[in-house]
């Protein structure tokens, strides 16, 4: 999951909005997501959106499901960052659906709380909000991630919009990076591609490090690493490269110059549009090549 260091990086980035009230910061963030979505809507194919509930061994997960209005398409499981399922991730899921995928974006914190529907990234300037978020994150473990993957992937396969004869993809942001890897390892015959964007804790010295699961995978991967994450943990990319090379699996591993942890979601304080678009394009290229 997103480790303490990576989480603190994201919190520090958000705190650069100091001086903005929660309402003011929220309105600016939501406004940026609306503008980001509108800029990409022209000429986009029609999609079908739905708020869904998925039964898991641990309860009921609220989630967002979006897919092209016609046809059957590869499924993609999109894991949100530490801010959870919110307008920015619904917009990102919709954009991926417009590219031809049936996308499920779950609320990773469903065991504790429902997802935000009309709110922006939580206000980490508030100590109580920050502690609540950290508590939510600490409740997620390697076991819960696999439990959820084993519920969400079959649910996707039951949907008429999903083409079960094509491999499925998974993508994750921040704490979602390790989730993509555990999903690929738990369901190797279904997951054909994974993409981690500024993933936290994808390769560590811990005995449950996600990179140790690479031998169980059959998926090609993309790792888009934030520059400041790489500065803090330069050996992470080395461990990833060694693991994928040893397993004989393709992996594109790149440090994105000038970026800070959390640079991809459009509602983030450190959003970098140019680099986020580059990473998005690389993810689409991977899915197009491998989800056949």
C-alpha cells in the first residue's frame, strides 16, 4: 500500500493550498476536474455510467462502473489513490471508458466509509481529517487487497459490457500501485496488463513487498515514478527492473522528470498536466498492445 513516507509526501503537497478554506479548496479542485473533463468530451463516444454495489467477503463495496454504450470491451480495474473514489477518479474512469474499456473504480475504504460523490480531495490541513484518512489507509493490508481483487475481477467478468475472451487490465495511483501488482499476482490468467502511477511501496525491503510477487504474474507493466519518490527511494526502480527481467515479463519503468508524488489526478495540488498526459498515453498504449 502507500507507505507512511509516500502518504506524507502527498499530504505535504496538498498543504501547499494553505490559506484556502476547505470550501474554497474544494470548489477549485472540483472546478479543475470539470474543466479537465469538458476539454476531453468533444467527439467522445457515448458511455454508460452507474453507481454499483459489490458484495465481498468483508461487506459491500460502493463503486463506479462506466463502459462504452455499445459492444463488449476489455475490463479494467482502476484503484484510486489515498483520497479514494471521488469526482476526479470518476472523470478518469469515464475517460478510459471513452477509449474503449469497461472500467470499475471501487471505493477502497468501503469497510470504514462510503465514497465521496460531490466532494473534492479531503482537506489534509485539518488534523482530524488527516488522521481519519491515515486510519483508513492503515486498515488496508496485503490480505484485504487480494480479497478485494478476487471480488472485483469476477464481478467485472459478469457484466455484459465486458469481453471475457480478452485479458483484463488494472491501474492504480499512489497506494493503488501495490494493489495493481497484487491483483496481477492473484489472478494471473485474467490480468494481462498493469499500470502504476506514482505508486507507493511497490518495491521495498519488507517480506510482503509487491515486487516479490512478480514471478506469479503473467502481465506486462508500466511504472510511472514521481521524481521526488525516486529521490527518496532510488533503489525501488532497480528492484522492479530486476524482478521483471528475472521473470521474463515486459515492464516500462520510468521516472517522470520534475514530478511530485500525486502528479496524475487532475484535482491534485501537484498535478502536472504535461507529464500526466504522457503517463496516461503510455498506459493506453500498454492496454492496446496487451489486452487482446
